């Protein structure tokens, strides 16, 4: 799950429903990490390199992660979340924890808290195997299909292990990405060229023509500016435990102001 925030002529958001890696993830990731005693300060994307760095620090005995993250790879975020859960690490959201950061790291932490003005943002989860059956069958069996299935199954096992009800993720998807069209971005490792497709069938036809044993990265993206920021009652209702501080906007106007500062449209638990 990847949400990238950038500025060009105003802020815009690109949300990736899933990042399915059939090869090692690319190393070009933007993140900052430093340690002060038993606390890690992390800012940036969750990918292969940043996940390895975080997991190494977690295994070394840190007790608190202070984070600002736009999200990242589902696979890598799940691995970090498992380490957080196993070592009973506390997570403090400094500015924002979006996408895979919210779905996995926040949910996994033994204790979790938001700093005043921080945002926790959901917009959907890893692909469901049943929903992606056609894509899995039409693409190369044993590679893309199995990766999709494994990603969804790993997510299900993780949520079960922490007692989280993934219906909250489905709710967030309905509120944010449900009306956006999917875009498929495929990049082969051997030439680094990005190929873009507007349908699963178009992607499947291309893969059949182009692939033997070539390794690739696939992003399934939904361009949108909406992110769901649930209140504490909603999180508790769906099994999120260990919340110690969760300052929530007082009203819709305050929520809108937070969203404007990040350049995203925040959907909260207010009636407009």
C-alpha cells in the first residue's frame, strides 16, 4: 500500500492499492532514520531498504518508534509490523501515518499514540484473492497469481494475530478509493521501462507476450486524494488495542484544515 505525497502545482496524492514484488524491491527509497537511546525516529516510505533498517533496530532492543510515513510496500510493512508486534514496541505518530503505516504498523504496536495535529489515514488494503481471481489466472500462474494470494493471506494471518477486524479496511476503501479507476504500472527489472495499463485484460495480454522468466514490479494504483481518518471509537470497535493518546479534530472544519495542510482530503467520522 503506497501513498505518495508530492508538490508540483499544489499538493496531489497517488494511492497505490498494492505493491506486488516478484523480485527484490528497488533500493531507491526516501527515508530518514536515527536513534536516540531506545527510540527510533523514522520518516519516509516503507520499502525494502527502510524495512530492513527498521527491523534491525527493533531486534536490537528499541522500545519506541516515532514515525511520519506515507506508507509503502504491503509486504515490507507487514514484516516491520510483525517485528513490532513480537517485540512489543510502542508507536508514536509525529505528523502522519498513512496507508501501510496505518494498516499494519499502527495496528501492530503494543501501545500507540498520535501527537496533536497528527493524522492516521486508511484507504484500503491488500488485494483479496477472490476479487483478484481473474487477474491472477490471466497473468502468469505461479508468479503474479501466487504473489497476490500470498499477500492477501499474509495480511489475513497478521490481522488475526493482533485481533484486528479488517472490515475497517474495507470501510476505508468504500469511503476513499471505491469510485476511482485502477491503473496498472509494470516495470521489468532488466530494462527499467514502465508500462501502464488501464485494465487487467490489457495487462494479462501484455504479460503473455512479454514474459518468460523475467522479474518485474507491479503497482496497482488508484489516483485519489481521499484518506479515511477514523476516530478512536471506530478503531476500538474494530479491535485496535493499546491506544494511549488519540487527539481527534473537534469538528469537520478542524479535520479539513488538517487535510489541507497535507494536501489530501480527509474523511472523518463527522456528518457533513
